[in-house]
């Protein structure tokens, strides 16, 4: 499998070198070395890449992109950190006063 074949495979699978490497169980630098021609994949990896090609883009392990979504509204009630903050607010009157003052800058949550 040539460097161009590997680049074409990534384009076909719509994946990054890191995603291809993680799917194969390798480090990204190895896939990049294949693409530059510094190294060449063994038959084992060529076979694995052929299987991925046959399976299509859904065969690639992908990590969610973008900023992770935090808990909101009622979901927040299951967050242990919320209860830690509440315990601190109850134990420290000065902290409560600071948070109360800070909260004045925010709109009340809709019901």
C-alpha cells in the first residue's frame, strides 16, 4: 500500500490520521510515517486497512468534536459537584454572600 493509497483511504473514510491510527490501535506518528513514505505498513496493517475500507466511514472510531456539553437544569441535580458547592455555601456565610452578589449579574432561570 503506497503513501498515496493511505491518503486516499483516509479521504474515503473521512478521517484524520489520528482517527485512523486509533482505530487500528497505533500511534498517529506511524500512520503519518506511512503517508510520507518513511515507513510502509506490514501485511497485517494493509489487511486491517482493507477491512476498514470495505466497512466504510462508520468503521472509524471517532471522538466527539467541539466543546463538551455540560449538565443543565434538572440534570445538574445528579452532579456531585453541585452538592459540594451547596455544602460549602451552607458552611461558609462569607462564600454565600459572595455568590449571592455574583448571581445578581445573571438572569433567573426560566421555570
